[in-house]
C-alpha cells in the first residue's frame, strides 16, 4: 500500500501494519497512480536484473556523488547517485 499512498487503516491480525488489507485500486489516481507506475517500473527492472537482489556490491570511488556496481552471474548493474537538483 505504500506505493499508492494508502492511508493507515484497520490492522487485522497485525496491530503494527495498518495497510494489511485489500489493495485500494479504486482510489489510485493522480499522484498515487504516478507513484504506482514508478514502483511498477522499479519492480520490472529488478525482475530483469538478478544482480539487484542477489549480487555482490562493489562501491566505486567517485570525486562527486555515490556509485556502486552489483554483479551476479552474467548480470551487471551500475548505479550512480549524483545528488539532488
């Protein structure tokens, strides 16, 4: 529910998790729909790249920003974070 900004609601059997209920698909529009689309894209990328979840991570030495490489088998992913605008 976090990906759709679902509000905290009834907790059912877990008093700490107020989003363990049916997904609020009928409420997904506007900003929430954009958030869901973003997380779907991230999920698809992760599904195509096993290195994201199972890979060995090597931190890169950069003058500016932060970067790392994750490798698993033949899959290799480079991640660079250059900061905010």
